[in-house]
């Protein structure tokens, strides 16, 4: 007989383990928090998304841990354990906190793109602001409101045509609902959404063993990080005017 392969599935269930089941396999509390953030930031760590929003709820999980409390105790160590991620608390309430988790280099590239700058200026951001300044303004807008500013999609790597259509800056027909609302020609957006999904699936597989060495991924040697996704497939090469219908945005 060939070598057997251990499959981590709860009795009476089928399919791969859920993210909650995966992080419960890490007995060390700091490992548990690290695994949770790596799962939630798979696309960012893979280099195909500049940032993700991660909500950490203040409640005790079935395993007895509370990720909100773990963040309060261990967030300073995370910058050493997940060196290519930066964290900004966008909102902190007693019941939950909202994090912006980002690759600083890729977020700077994203926000420096001429087309993205035009859209952010349209949304009221200072056109000369640095990446840190733009994140600070986003934080200010979220802290003072119970809803998300629509331009947040530009920070977290959603295709710009979908963001501007959602904001009402261009007229494109609603195409379908994916992880975000998709407008116009959906092909590129659906391809990107599938890449994001595959990153989650790949990270789930990497962390499913519960082996803490899996938490020490290095983007210079780990195959998980081999694929890059350039910003220009998020945004058309020409920045259209906003005072007339935009056919180019549907290309």
C-alpha cells in the first residue's frame, strides 16, 4: 500500500476544515492569533492584493479563546512574526475592532497610481497626501461613522471600475454579486475574485496541520508567494472624465 495521508475533518462532516477549526489547532494563544490573521490576509501575503479588512470580534470562541483579547495582548509581536504585514486599527469598539491589514509597499503602489489618485481626490482626499496620510484620513472617516466610505474598495484592491460604479461616478450596469458588487464586463473582476479565493484555499491547506512552523512563511522562499498581480489589471490605462458616460471603463 502507498503512504497514507492524514485528512483533518471533523467526525460527521465532509470537506476541508473551516478557518475556525484550523486556528483551534494552534495551542499557543499567539500562534492562534497569527494563524487567524494569516488566513484572513492570504491574498495580501500572496502579493495580489494590497490590503484586507479584518474584523476581530470580542467574544469567546468554542475553544475558549477570545481573539479580541489576544490582539490586545500580542499585537506588538505580530509585526515580527508577519513581517510583510502592517496593521492599522480603523475602529475599536467594545464589541469588535476593525483592522486594515496591508503590505505597505503594495498599498503605496496602489494609492500612487494616477487613476486611483484621481478617484480619491474626487472622494475628497488630498491629492498630495502620502500613503500614511491617506490611511489616516480613511481611519478618520470610519471612526466617525457606522458605515464604510465607498472608496474603501480602492484601498483593498477591488477593481476601480467596480468601485466607481458603486460610488455612482460612472454609469455601468450591475453585472453580478461576487465578493463585491461587479459592474460592466465581469470577466476581469471574476478572474480576480477567483485568484483571491485560491489564495484563501492555499493558505488553509498550509495551516491545516496545526504545525507552528507553517506560521513562519518567508516570501522569498515559500511557493505560496510566487504569483504576482500587477495593479494595472485593476484599473484602465486611461483615466476617464467623470462628466459623461464611460464606455472605456467596461473594456
